[in-house]
C-alpha cells in the first residue's frame, strides 16, 4: 500500500477544493492506503470542531461527511502552528486526530508520501 499526504490551504471560502481533498483522502483510506492530512493557511479552519458542518460543494458533496469518515478511521490531521495561532485557534477546539505541527513535519511527510495539494 502507498502513503498519501493531502495538503489543503484553502478554507471555508472554497468548498470545492476542501470537499474534493477530503473526498479523495477518504477514497485512499478506503483502499487501505495510509493517509495524512496537513492543513495550512485558511484550511486550519477545518481542524475546528463544527466549522465544516455547512461546507457544501456545488455537486452537493458535504465536507463534513468525508471528515467524519476520516476522523472515524483515525487519520492524522496536522495543523500549521503559526496559521492556527494567528487565527487564535487552540488544540482544545480541534477535531479528534488533529494536532499542531510545523513546516518540518510537512516536509518529512512529503518526503515519504505521494502528495496531493489543494
């Protein structure tokens, strides 16, 4: 099996990219691959419990349905520390499996994974 890293930088203002990133991560996980998600810039909003609930793509796909699956499968969500702190987000607000992380971790994950960037 392969190792995949999904890097999302777009936030609640771009439901298409976020929904697609989470959908593809779900498909990869269902196929038995190792999946990690790294949230940077405005995408750190997806680490906050409840913020993805109303995010729907024009296709009707809802980000929450994919996030719920990924959370239930214990997928790791890495959240850019300075991006979260700038927005005053704390780990006590995070979804299950989300943790603050650094650029160094992003580079380490990318070095050993196939990377999808949204």
